[in-house]
C-alpha cells in the first residue's frame, strides 16, 4: 500500500509544481488553490509512505516521478521544447526510480 500511496504522491507533486507555475506568483486563484491542495495531499502521502519505506528511497521515487511528469507535461503542452537529450535524461530518471523500487 505504501508504494501505491508514494506513486500517487509523486503524481500529485507534478500537479502542484505545474499549478505553481500557472499561478503566476499566486496572483491567479484557481491554480493557487490547486497548488495548495495538491501540495498538502502530496506531502501527506509522502509522509505516510515513509512510515514503512526508507526515507532516501521514498524521497528519490517521489521527486523522480514528480520531475519526469512535470517535464513531460510541459513538453506535451509546448511549454518546453522537446529534444532527444531531454528524453534520454528523463529515461535515466525513470531507470533510477525503477532501480530504487527494485532495491527497496
């Protein structure tokens, strides 16, 4: 169960990171509210997962999922340019997250 919660928390990390960017310095209420709610849920899930999983593994997986999804979303929406090097490095993060899960 902790792994599932951790994965959902990583997804929510990408939600709050994207919402933070769209809030334009908290001047837009909609994205600002999404940011706060997703941040609370993401941190709560991370804390829950850390009750059973090692801190380093939990944090690495959480950040990795959040980073990959945030950059992927930005590339998919045209906010960031797509490039082969970015895809290679994102794949390396995914490989690291899988490695942490395999060792955990």
